[in-house]
């Protein structure tokens, strides 16, 4: 078995994405849009549209959060090369 260690900065990005997905899903359910068939994190540039139609129990549609880009910066929004991982991420 191969064990892949995830750097702490990556863990922070994943945690932020998970929190954002929770927020999106809650807002969709509570803001009049109604509960979705599926809501959460989705990898890649293109999302699957499998859950955009009618689902069981009157639920309809989907919500998702994906990471489009992340980079270190010293002066936002200019990307910085940071081999020591000392700059914040945008």
C-alpha cells in the first residue's frame, strides 16, 4: 500500500473547500432553491450534470464547489513563486 502525505497547506485548502461546499448546500436548501439531489465537492474543470433533473421526493438540481486555481502571493492578485511555502494562498 502506498501512503501519500498531504502537506498542511493542502489540508487547509481542502478544509476550506469542504466548508464552502457545506455553506453552498445549506444556502441552496434554505434560500428557496430547495434541497438538491446532490451537493458537495467536485473534482476537475467540468462537472457532471447527472443530477440536474428531477430526483426523488421533490428534490431537484445540484450544487457543487470546485477548485479552479490556487497560488501563493505577496501582493494580491499577482502570483508569486514560493518554493519555501511562506506566502499566503489566493
